[in-house]
C-alpha cells in the first residue's frame, strides 16, 4: 500500500557523479519520507528550491547526493501520475526562475505524451498479435487495404483460404477482386471506386 520509486535515467554534467546506479535510489520508499512530494507532484504541481530549505528528512537524502538545489516536475500518462523529471544543481543554490520552471513543465508534458504514445503503440501491436493468433486458431483470415497505394495485405490464413502462395502477402486491388464471385465483382469494384474518390 506504499509508493516506491526508482531512478530510471540520468544525464549529468562533467564533474558530477551519476546516481543512476545508486542502489539507494532503486525501490526507494517514497512514503512517508517524501509524502510532501506525493501531494504536490500528484496534484500536477512542480516542486523546487534550495535543498537547505526542504524538510530535514528530504534534505538529508538529497544532500547525500551532493544536490544543493533542485526542481522537480511531474510526468502524467493518460492523466495518471506516472513519475517525475528532476533537475539538480550540485554547484550552486540556484534560484529557479518562473520561465525556467515553465520550460521544465513543458519537457515533462512532452515526455508524458511520448510515453503514452509508446504504450498505445505497444498495446496496438499486442492486440494485432492476439488477433492474428485467434485467426490462426479459428482458421479465419483478414486483409488490410492501403487506399493510398490501392493494395491489400493478406494474412497467412487468408492466403491459405484462397490457395495462394504464402509469400504473396501484398496484392493489387485488381488481383484481390478476382477471388470475388463474378456476379458480385461489379458491385465491389463500384464500392472500391467510390471509396477511393472520397479519400
């Protein structure tokens, strides 16, 4: 029932020791030590300032990493708090200007959008793989129509059903129409032509 965090990626300036492999920052218990962060970041707000002004419990952890000041912005994926991106200064007690914080928030939003896109792409791939497996099991086929090139991609099962060689996945629309019953071809060709005109 508690929230844990792990440092996943890090970029450091010359002369700064990377903390990405620090075992203390993997499966780090965020609560109760960093409960303030959970409240602020979970509500979509940035957190920033000099470490010396942070609560003692937080300052001890951050000072051990040589951090003097930091700015943290939450990353949201599908409107859910996914994590955060932090900017640390190990040389000076930086004053974070509003324009800088806005730039950090924009970067966090872009990261969230990229992660969401990646998750959606993977979900689509997984869905397509499940569909292909289901079709193989049920001996059903499918074809995808690329209206830009007016070609069709035929699945293995479709090729097997048609008795066509398995290496002929991409066929022209004219080739595909030949497998339709002669009495229905004219209607299908008219529908194809209408669709191409609309697009």
